[in-house]
C-alpha cells in the first residue's frame, strides 16, 4: 500500500488557519467600527441631536480598537478550528464583552472618556460580536466546502468502534 502524501496546505494548516481567522476578525472589527459610527449618526439624527459630531482618530480606528478586541479573542481561545458553533459563539461573546469593558476603562484612564460616545461603544460591542461570528462561520463554511487547510488525522480502530467513528466523521462538518 502506498504511503499517502500530505499536501503543503495541510502541512501548514495549523499556522495558516489562525492567521486567516485573525485577518477575518480584523476586517470584521473594522467593518463593525464603520457600521457603529454610521448607525450612531443615524440614531442621533432620528432623535434630533444633529450637533453631536463624533470623530475617531485613525490610530484608534485602525490599530487601538482592533488590537483590544483581537487580544481578548485570542485570550478567550477562539482561534481553534474544531470548536462547535455554540462554543465559538459563547467564547466570542465573553471575549467581546471583556474587550468593551477594558476599552471603557482605558478610555477613562487616558482621559478620552468624555470625547468618545457611550452609544458608539455599545454599538461597537454589539456589531463586533455579530460580524466576528458571521465572519468566522462564513470562513469555516468556505474552508470546509473547498477542503482547504485540513488537518491530517490518523484514525486507529477496529470493528464496531471504527464503524461508529467513521459514520460520525462523515456526518460532522469538522471532519471533512
């Protein structure tokens, strides 16, 4: 029996997958910031507060805010591919919640709290949670659909146990 050859994409999958997830998270956070700013402006105009103009520096927009969220997403151990969807959503929720709390504390300590809108911070947390979850689910679906960056696995077993495990892996989206 010939020895199966492992593709380079499978060999580097443990390194490339978190990098792709990091890029998806960064783009999701930037999109959430844009949507939070625009939705804040829409809500304030709808309630007649047109004099409240909010401007976020480029440093905060492109580096500081995404860095806080990405650090807590990493700390919450969300960069694992084989997490169930429910577990991924739970860990992402708590990571985003901690990020928002730390963001508020840092803004208070830096003296920027009066300048930054509380409505923006609340909307940012909600949109980051939604966009990061959706981005990860779409990424997971695309990687599984096109069989990209799979992790090679050796299954050892015999008889009934092996049949049950094989049936489980063919029906589970994480083992394609």
